[in-house]
C-alpha cells in the first residue's frame, strides 16, 4: 500500500510555477473576495494568499461584511474583470444567506474564472474544448494519479458525490481519460456493492466513516476528497483509513492528500490565465 502524498506534490508544483512565473513580464495576479467571518473560509483564504506568495504571484484580498449587498459585490467583480493586472477572481464559498452565489460566479468573466465555476468553462470541460480551466479539486486528483502513474483508461471508477464542485467534474475528468465511471449519491441503492466494484474509488460526500473496509476491493485506489471533523474534533475524510488502507494499492491521507493539491491547481490556473492575457499561450 502506497500513501499518495498530495502535500509533497503540491510543493513540487508550486516550486515549478515560481520558476516559470519569475520569467514573465509581470506577476500573475489573483483577487480573492471573502464575505462574512466564517472561520473555515478565513483559513482557506489565508492558505491561498500564502500559496500566491510562495509562487511569486501578486494577490489581493477583499474582505466584505456579511451585510454587503449583491450589487456591491457585482460592482467589485466588474471592476476586477477590467483590471489588466488581475488574472484570476475567486469568490470564497459558502456565502452568507441572502446572497446569490450563482449570479456572482456567473459575473466573473470566463477567462478569469480560475475556480472553473462559470458555465462557459464547465461547458468546455464537459465537451473537451481547450481554453477553459481545470476544476481545482478534481484537477488535483488527476494530477496525483498522473504523478504516481496510476492509469485510468479501462478502469472501473466510482465517484461518491454529485456536487457541481467535485462529484460531477470529477466524473467528467475520469471519463475523459477513458475510465468507466459510476456516480453514486444519497439515493443510490446497494452503495457498498457498487463501491466494491471500483478499481478507483473517489469519495467526496462529507460524511465521517462513510467508506468502510467491506466497501473496497483488494488492490483498489482510494481517493478521499472530503474534509470532516470526527467526534474528537480531529480532521478526517469520508474513508475509515485504518480499515481501508490495508486493502488498497494506493490511498490518500486526510489531511495531506487532495487538499494541498486543490490550491496548487488554483495556482496553476492563475498562471495559465496570466499566460493567455500576456499572449504567451494559445
């Protein structure tokens, strides 16, 4: 059994991005909009700012009170859309009640949508067109699989979760690599039986202990995307690691697996956006 070290891979990728960014006419720029005072969101934003500094990127943070209006946020996004020094715009989710997240995400011009939430970029992802961005978490999973030379083609792939952020785009990326993909969710019957068919199992549900040892076949690759807290307050994923790991060929830990790679792909998307804005990429 091999632990898939997403943290080490993320550090490697960010180092490579810094070398490449240092040779550009200007620094890639990322603007992050944080609304309200959610502690988890603050932690994520701080991490993204550190990543920008590590990659040699320029970053701006716009911290807005939970009482901010939809109009004010739309005006801010419009301003950032027009800034030549900003290559990526990110609205940290979730947003406080009363704000329309979809409308705000749709207001970001597609060529600065480095989270890959805009319908144009989602459409390019599903149709295999160039010029979009990789969704950050699924893109991070695919980068891990490539790094460890884990082949997707011809494999039975099971994705737990159907969210627009992880589950659906994860299935699309696995399908694009010629995997045979099954997407499971809360209404799926015989869940354990379906999981046990997987050569590659990706869990992105957000439920502690969801994936148990009897749900995983010998030699499977298990990717745990979830970030939960157990009853003791310890960070964990969906997978019962101690029970599942002995059966796997490869498995991601939580923390230190997919999480760091999510932010690394965000940095890669920001770099690619900068190349396009500078006319250095087709």
